């Protein structure tokens, strides 16, 4: 609200300046027009920012994001087999993760290229859905809790598989109008930022 009142005040001052300077030469009139346009653009941007971080919409979008990941994981595991040698595939990192997270994964894949799964940082060339997995599927998700601050936030939930239940916590970020995972902070009993681990690994192998 304070930001909107401030922007309105700026707009009012700009209009007063334009009226007072009406008798100035044409070049100054053009400058005033540019100031007015800039002020209107700032005001419009402020409204768009408020709409972009609507808490209820963000909470629903992030909840849908979590459910979409596990729908894909369960479908891959128990969905239809296309033929004897081919099964559906999903690039989970590209589909669900932030741009910065994808860049870190790409660097690690380059360092670990050719290693078996489980070698190097931990996944070799195959990241798959490991970030969201803990036990063998099928998985179920309950008690999703979302905390949003602007275009960033965290999401936690209870993750169940075969009678076992663990807590999962992720950072999320809004990019290009869509929410994406930007870091894994907790995977079951394992605490610690994946982003920090990845950065440290990259620095050690450069």
C-alpha cells in the first residue's frame, strides 16, 4: 500500500510539473512527456508485482508443483510400457527445476561424464527423479506446507513409501510465471542444501 501511495504521489507531482511548465519550449514538453510515461510505467509495474506474488495463488501453484513431480515419478514406475525396450521418460531437472539449478547440474554432468550412476557427485549422467525420491515408489505426499516471500519460498511435506514416512523440504522460485524447485534442503533424515554441495563439488573439480 505504501508503495502504491508513493507511486501515486510521484504521478501527481509529475502532472503538476507538466502543467506548470506548459509555457516552456517544445523540447522541455517532450521531456515532461517522457517523465510522465516513465512514472506510469513504474506504477503499472508495481501493480503487476503485487499480482505476481498473490499468496493464495502461489501456495496453490507450489502445491500443484509438488504433486506433479510425484505423479510423474509414479507414472514412470507403474505406467504403461511402450514396448519391451522402451518406457516413458521425463527430464525432471529441465521440467521442474530453476535455471540456476539446471546450470549447476549441467556443470556436474560435464565433470562426471561417463561415470556410472552413483559415481562422482552421486548420479553420473543420470539425475532422473532422485532429488524427490527416498524409498522405492509408489510415493504419496501429505501435509504440504508453503511459505512464500515474493517470488521465492519454501515448501515442506511428508513423503510416504511402503509404510515409511520422511520429511522433505525444498526452496522454490518463480521464473517466467512458473514456480520451480531451486534447492533441496532436506531429504528424509539428510539435511543440507544441495546447491551448496553442488557448488563445493564444482569448485573442487575445476
